[in-house]
């Protein structure tokens, strides 16, 4: 086969192409094509895991390598003092040249005026103009002390000594890393503390990038995550069980919080609700009661939404599973994805295997396989990620996870007008104002025939390299609509030490 890709460019986040390959079976040759995106590329520095071998094709090489196309010659940094000193030196040099020219002219004038007298004592061996030209350099050597070479040397020595003092400064010592400040260059010492512009992202700069799953909203209920063991150790409570600790915590919880939960809370809650349903069914056999049927229906809805919510957290991500010594470890580029997958795992929805077309989740001890049909990846423009899959009952569903501003636009009219959504939206705004990171979760079922038509059109247009992105976004919008809200996640990303004080000082 062969590969078609766009011409070499410096954009590291975008690669468009297609792989055309031929399959020969029983003397018949068939052609097929597969779209190529950034997901299929291994860039420099990538580490390949969970496979023993690969078949690869090198696409961009030599000077067409994306790393080389992105490389630029380093910018020369000069301090204000160095720039001023350079200007002064240029001025002094120009003044020196002018002085030498004047002196050469005066030599010429003096010789012409007293030519007969001078020739008696020191007759010229060359022409007068040549002698004046040579005298220009003679005067240059005589007057070169005007250029302060010693000043440059003195400043460099002072900067070197300043660098030593910077490395000795105990106020610049980092206790957590046990690391002193390193003056790797001393050319711009005098620029320290002179801030003209501040460019800063949030993750890892203002915040620690250590996320913690704090709250979750499932339909109209708001749940708070609590670490029971940590609280017992912190408060030195002896002979305490979970119920006692949770009852004490409930006294001081926020008015919005319906329940507080710890590890395995939701899987136990589902089990209890299923037991209640069984009781309702047993009662219904003896006497059919409308109230019993309503209670049973309500319990089934609650179980359904909890199941869907945590299943969405477990599979709607780009995390890989690293099974090492019977220990499941998650690997991913997004810290949000990693924290939400871990949170789902603690609640009994454990992602144990991932591949291109399948994800396996253990739910209440049962292994459930989800056939992955399409993954609509997250991007900064889309602000959401969706996954289309076939569940164990053969139904095609789509889960989406993203910013509330994007998800709300794609909810069905019925879901958007419900009282449940209004309460959930108010809670999301409340937690956003407190500085938490929020993600909204939604889903819908897709008709089999509609999905097949959508996929066929998407595959054909996905191979159009020139118009690929615009076309794909159009098809994504066609499938990402009429969602029903499941809930939202509220994650805390703690600030770095003394961030408020630093911002105040700046």
C-alpha cells in the first residue's frame, strides 16, 4: 500500500492523511483506506507500551521533520546595561575615528604649510596622502585608551560574583526539593525583578496539578466525597465505624449536599436499592399497589442513572491500563481523566482493559465488555469528548463529557426544561464560583440504522485530506445532540503555595 499525507508543516497537533492498502485473497485484489490522524503518530520522545511489536512507516524525515520545522535559532538576550554600554562604546568609537581623521587632516595641513622646512629634517618616503592614511592608524593606536575595555571586564567580574551570591542566598532555597537557586547565566542579573509581562497557564503554574474528586452531581442529588480513614486518623477517633463518622460530618456539611460518600459507597447503594426493589416485587405478588409500583419505578431510575454516570466516567477517557503484578495502573495525558477513572474504580466501576475497539469494566465483580465504535476526541476548540459504543445488550449509546457551556447546547429540549437540570445547573455555577473544575456528563441512545448511515458518510469524508477537519466537525455535531443529562463532576485542583499573596504583590 501507500500513504498520502499533507505537505510537511510545523503544526505538531495536526496531521491529516490516509493509508491506502491492498489485500490479496484467492487471486483477488481489494483496496481499502484508513484515515490517519495525530493519534496514529509516534513523535520524538514517545514511549510505546502494552505491545511487543509494531509495523511502522516513517512519514516526515530529514529537514521535513516536524521537530526541525519547529526549531528556531535562539534569541540573544541582552540586559539594559549591556545595551546602553554598547551604545556608549559605539559612540566612543565614532568619536575616536573622528579624532583620528581630524589629526590626520591637521598633519596634512601642517606639512603643506611648512613643507620646505620639514623636508630639511624628515623628508617623506611616500606620497603625502599615503602618509596621512598611515598616520590615521597611528593616531588610532595612540588614542585607543578612550575605549574602556577594562569597564567591560570589570562588569563581567561583578556579574560573576553576583551569581555566586545568588546561589548562596538562603531565601531562594526550596525546602521541599532541597535545592538552592542555580545561576546558569549571569548576563542579565540586573534584570531580575523587572517584570513587564506575565504569561501564565493555570495547570502546574498557579495550581499543583494534583486533582482530587470532591463532589458529584447525579441528576438532582449532590454527593460529597469524604476520606473516612484519613478523618479517623486526623481526629483520633477510636472504635469508630463509618456510620458514626458520617453522622458527625453531616452536622457541618453544606446545605447543597444531599449525601456524603466514601469508597464503594455507590456500589453498596445500588445493592441496597436492588434489595428494596426485590421487596417491592415480593409485596406486589401479594397485592398490586400503585404506591409500590411508583417506589419500584423510582428505585430503578436511581440505579440506572448511578450505573450510567459511573460507567461514563470509566470509559469516556483516553486512559490506558497498565496491568503490572496484579495491580491496575492508569496512564493518560489528562489529569482530569485519570482522577475520574480512579474515582469510578473506587466506586466499583473498575476499568481493567482498553484497546482500539473494546473497553472492559468490572462492575460489582462482573466483567462487562463495551465495543467501542467511535471516539470523538477532546480538543481545545470542542471542549468535550464523546464515545460511541455498543453495550452488552446490543444497544448503541453515546456518552459525552465536557464543559457545561458546550453540553447544555446539545441537550434535548425535554432535558433542558426539566427541574432536575435547573437545580443541577445552579449547583455547577455555585461550585464554579468556588474555584472547582466542573465537567458535565450526558448520554443518549442511537438508532442502529441512523448510526450506520452516519458512520459510512463519516468514513468517506474522513479520507478527504483537504477538507477533513471542517467535514468531521460537521458530522460530530450531527451525532452529538439531543442528550439527556446524567450529572456532573466537581474536581479540586489546589493552588500552589502563596499564590494569592503573589498575585496581590504583582
